[in-house]
């Protein structure tokens, strides 16, 4: 009798906003996701468009409200099955000659970059706060950038465009850092006359160690996310019952165990490849 188990969990719906671009006439957002989805645009809680997107990447564009002196709460609701993710920001139009002609949010792997221009580029500046922490202190040239947070959760960013004698214009947006779950997939487990063979894929690289009856077998091995073949000698002693396990771990010390058993019946009977 041989037995083993593994667990497969569905990923939660998530959306990555890789860029947000505000021009004179349009509001543009580029997003990717782990599932195809429908989206709904809102300006000041009023519907302003809708459509569908695919997980590889979708450019979403809507008309910009160009009314002078207004501040627009801009939001996109992403829907997959019964799961919903929101992207929220705002933009405004000054009554004066000073206004933001365009700005672009570029959320990269390690940094966040703001590409911007205003009507008073010779005297303006940009200050950025993430929460209450100052990230950019009065930059006078574009682009402006800072290191993205690694803390899991939603991070709120405030952009303050300022010009001497013209005052300031404030924009805001948020981004989310999601906990990446360490996952192991047992693609195959093979018991032959002489060997125990396991083939696994993983969500990230790491290491592994094989155990038989709670005793380490061989040395630690390197886990490759794209696929790793693990092979050890089979214990062929007659009438034995072996608890076989593989411990996997990543650089953050997250640990996953694969556990199974095999046995050898007294006599010459073996499971042969």
C-alpha cells in the first residue's frame, strides 16, 4: 500500500496597476491580473465607462473631465466571479494658469516613478508623501522616483505639485503589496525497484532535503521553480515500512512538507518500473 497527499489552492483575484497616465483629454490606466475580468469606471461615484480585460494586460482609457476648478475622484472596479478589487485615485483642474498638463505613475519591480509636466515648468516642483513619510522633497525636474515599500498592505501616496505664486495642486493614489505564497506542486511521484523519484515545480526557487523515517537522506538540494527532479536510493530491505518525506523551503524560511510512505513485502515481490 502506498499513499501520499498534496494540496492545490486557487489564487485570490489580484490586479496590478503598472501605469496610470493623465493627459489633457484622457485618463489612461494599464493593468494586468491573474484572471480575465470585467471593469467599471467611476468619476465622483458616477459610472463613466466599462469593459473587459485579459490577464496578460489591458489598456483602459476614459475621457478626462476638463472643467476648471474641479477635483475628480476617479475609481476603477475590477470584477472576477464574486471577487472585487478597486483602484482609487483623484485628479483636479486649477482655476489659475498653473495646472498639471500630465503625469504618469509607473509602478516598477522595486521603484515607483512619476513622469510629470505642468504649465509652469520653470518654477514648479513636486513633493511626494507615502502615508506621512516624505519620499520626494521638492523635485524640480521630471521624472521623480522613490523605492517602493515591501510591507504587505495598501500604501497611500500624495503628490503635491507646487508653483511660486500659483499655489499647489494635490493628487493621490494607492498601491498594494500582496503576500506572495510559497507553493509546491508535486507533478509526479515514482517508485521503482531501486529508486524513489519525485518531480516538482514551485512558485519560487529554494532548497530541499529528503528524509526517511525522520533521518536526513543525502545532502540538501537546490529547488528550481521551473522544475526539479529529486531521486534517492530506495530502501530495499524486506519487511520494512518507510516514512518518506521531502522538506522544501525558500529564502524567507517558509517551509512546505511532502509526506508519503512505501513498504517492502517479505520475499521477492517489488513494485518494478
